[in-house]
């Protein structure tokens, strides 16, 4: 258990390993407070490789906190398109406005003040404080919880806040002076590249292999202990890709709630038959010429799953706004209308590209 494990022994082997094995990441090259903040928010729920191009585009478009604070919402959402969990960037903008108003546009070098900013919890505050300002505070995420509970063979439920707090307090007591940022990043790196979240840990590459209790006891598969989350609610939807020659129909979601303020294909609850789908289109005062059934798709949110069936519907000319729908040139969707990746299966049918898909990589491929 953590309480009985001499945690101080992890520090020097870890820092030495990190100095030799740290990945080269764009936000590590210039770990200024704003850059650290943006990267940490983007990396929540998102893979490192996917984040890299988003990070570069975001910083190019919004190079300062003041720029973020003043960015129009639709541009902001377009920059975030494809990353998902859009409240992350909305909270960032709210926090940026507070920073401009109260701190002159610079993130405060104070852990407690960082914690008070919208969307910044103990992990993000710890990451900014330690990496950007070398303040000796921990930054405990899932990677850190995994490596610490494994090295100490701690079988406490990491889903409990009390366990996270216990780990934070334990790490606070061993923070290396002047190297807090490297130490926190090294813990995260070890969890991301060696003590893996899925599959067997790469124990032969681990700087702690000589004293890791989970390895010694052969119980790595049992740690970390996580209580099961509630099952997600299933929602069935029918999605309509409605177009004439050049335009496609979009609908703007409400300003609050799931995917607030984003644009989507019209959709309704339930899976409709082809005849029911045609009747729905006609009820919107549109004139269908032909209808084609599209494939099914699934998208998972934190607490709900969408199980979608789709129809492509060709209609007579979309000449005026009817039933609150927007008739948009397909090319404009890529530049002006943020569409959530939940609809990716149907944007592909329209040859619309979302997020990173719009930007070719140096090899000529698209992500």
C-alpha cells in the first residue's frame, strides 16, 4: 500500500530515465504558461499525435490569452472541431477573460489562483504551476495514478477523490526542488509510454523495475482498481443529409447542453423507415427527389451513446430558409461552420472534412 511504500526512492531513477527518454513534443519546446495550459486541456481525452496539429493551429490563430478571450465563438469552435468535449474550450475562453480582467492577460504564478479559473482543476493547475513556474505541486492524472498505485501495490479505488488526494499528498512530500515540472512530466510520460493503460506494461524499460511491488507480486493486471462507471444511456437517431446540387442543410444546436452552438445535420429521435424518413422531409416543406439509405454509425459521449441511422436525400433547389434550417454551400462548411465529429460518418458521404482531415500532413496524407 502507498502508506507503507518508501516513495522517495522513485525520484532519481525517474528523472534520469526521463532525461534520456522524454518524447519531443511541441509544448515542451517552449513551456510558457499559455502553451502548457492549451496543451493540457487539449490532451484531456485525446491522443498526443492527434493533438499536435490542433495545438499548432490554435496557437497560430490565437497566440495570446487576450486573443483567446476575444475570439468569436464560431471561430473558436471551428479551431476545436474534431477534438470533442467542446466545453473544454468554452471554459478556456471564460478563464481567459478572467485572466485578462484580473491578471493583465498572464496566468498567475499561484496554484490556488489557477484553481479558481473556470475549467482548471487540480491536475491542470498543478501542470501549469509546476511546468511553467516550477512551483512544487503535483499534477495527478490517470497516468500518474496508475504508475503510483502499481509501484506501491496500492489497491485503493482510484475513482474515489480521497484516493486522488492521498496520492497528491504523497507526491507533494517528495517533490524535487527546482525540478517539479520535469518530475510531473516524467510521471505522466512513464504512464503513457511504459506502464501502459491498455495491455502489459513494458517492465524491462521501467526505471522502477527493481522495486515495483506490482511487478514483484505479479499483480499488475489488478492495479489500478477502478469502480465501474454507470452504463451510458443509448439514444437512437435518424440523421438526414439533405442537399440539392451545391448546398447542404444544417441546423444549429441550442446554446446550452450537449454540443452547444455546433452545427449538425438535421436529426430526430428513433430509427425511421425509408417511407417515414420521406414523410419527415416533406413535413419540413422540402421536395425530395430521391432518397438513399446510408450506413449506421455510433458515437460515444461521456454519459450517452448515439446509435445513428442515416439517409441521403436529394431535394429540389434549396432557395430559401424553411423550418429554421440553414442552406449552406458545402465548401463553406469547412471554413465557417463547426460540425462535431459525432457526424463524421455522414460528412464523409458529403466529402466534407472535419478537424485535422482538412489539413494534409507533410507526406501528403490526411489524418
